[in-house]
C-alpha cells in the first residue's frame, strides 16, 4: 500500500520514522512519500520537502508567512492528488495537517486520513474536535486523558501510548560523552533552547544570563543541526559554556538540572530524571490571543500529564534572570524542591505506560487499511 506521511517538525520526523518501521513490519510492500526529515529518509521512500522549511511558530509568525504556507498547502494537495496514496498519515503539526485532512476527505474520494499524535484541541479551541471527527478516519492518541476528551464529542479514538518511550528505548548512551566534550567534574546544567529559529532567538540569550550566578556548575547548550549556526552566536560571549550538537539525550544522561524550552523536550528531560525549569516567550500578540482561548492551567507536557505543577513554568516577562536563578537554586542538588520533582517524575512515567506506541499505531493502521 501507498502511505503519504506529513511531519512538519523535528519531533514529528522522529516519531514518523518509528511509525514507518512499524508499518513496514506489517506491510512489506509499503511505499512511502513524505514531508519530513532525515530520520524518515533513513527508513526509505521519497521526501517531498524537509520540515526545516515548514517550522513557523505562533500566530503572528504564521500570519507573516501566510503566502509561503498557502504555497506549501497547494503544493502538498497537488502532490497527494497526483500520487493517489491509499492513506494520508498526518503526524502532529496541527495547523497544516488539519487543512490537508479536510482537503483529502472532501476532495479525494477513496483515500483514508489517519492522524498520529492528536492536535492539542483539549488545550484551546476545543470545538476543533468536531473538525477532526469530520475529516479524520482514525485518530491515534498518545495520552490517556485524550480518550475521555474525545468521547465527549462521540468520537472513538485509538490510544497507543507515547512514542517518546520508543525513542528513548532505542537510545544507547555514549559512555565517553563527558570526556569527549571536555565537560570536567563540575555538576552540569543543561540549556535546551528549542529546535525552531524563533525559540532559540528568544530563549537562548535569557538562559545564558543565568550562568554568572552558578560559578560552581558547568553549563552546556544543546544545539540542533537543522538550525543555522549563527543562531548560537551569543555563546561567543560565554567561553566557559560548552556546546553540543544533536546530542541532547547524551547530555541529559549526565545533567544535574536543566532549563528547557516548552515542548517535547520537557517530557524528554523528565524521562531522563533531570529536574527542570520550563520557559517560553512568544510574540506579544500571539500571547494575547493564546491567553484568550487557552483552557488549561499549565502549558508544559510534564505538568499536563501530571495534572498538577511538577516543574515551574515561566512565560513571557517571567523569563527573567532573577526568577530563573531563584528557581534553579531549588532544583540543583541540595535544593528544596529536587526530591519532590523526582518523585513526581516517577508518577508521570507510570501514567505514560509501556514502550511500543509506534508498533501499536503501525499495526492498527495496516489493519484498518486491509479491512477497508
């Protein structure tokens, strides 16, 4: 069967690649055509466009790039119509993928629509659940609470577990990491400024201001190779800071604590048992609009899964040196909150279930297609 897969971000590329492996295990004749990244390319198939061209963050940033986004949507729709897959598999990346789902459902008869990693409609604008129900044949969710959420809309979904557990289960730590990076013997504080241009631009400078306040710690910035090197130029002002590229998991295996941009990385950091501060800054107009439609008390995945505050969240003007220093002192070794954070992490891991989300999702997808 022919699978057209769309993943618009770095994390989606990773999860989609594992999904593709699971599909191949069930359908050895599987053909892939996709919008994604390097991890998906390793599995095989034809890449139409790399996710680095698609990463627009926030309402204002999307508005500024509407012409480009509509161009990509038009290109994607035409490519799907021309290739005529058996199914379009949409991986996260809600704004773009929900439009593709509607197009396929209304304009291309006979092509199924599957969505893996649900749009976060439970966080804001919950009525979008009706659009998902109308345009997505099968929705594969990764959090247990999403099942009960969609039941409110009379929509049956498949809970498959969290694919991050699959990614972590495949990770083999490099025992020579600290020596190879010359990290020394000081306890490490990891700085994870994100995987998008806008995130690194806004958050890395704020993270670096904390460094003078912790002279007995080694700070290490986790960079990603899909972003331009000049985004990390501020590091030149801090020669004592180390920089690693595409080695975030290795860094988290040896870190004492971390400051992390809100997103998938917060959950990864928790799964590595690293106490953290979660931060985020967006364009003011985006924040204003978001604050009017958000229905949740937390914005980090860690706190959402726990359904309480496990890690401190700093947003917008709260991302300030004084606040960051104060909260970091609470979670380094000897800090008053460290033990409780680690205990709550254990509870989160228990709620997330077992490894095998990608395998379960891939198996179900092939089954549904074979029984169509």
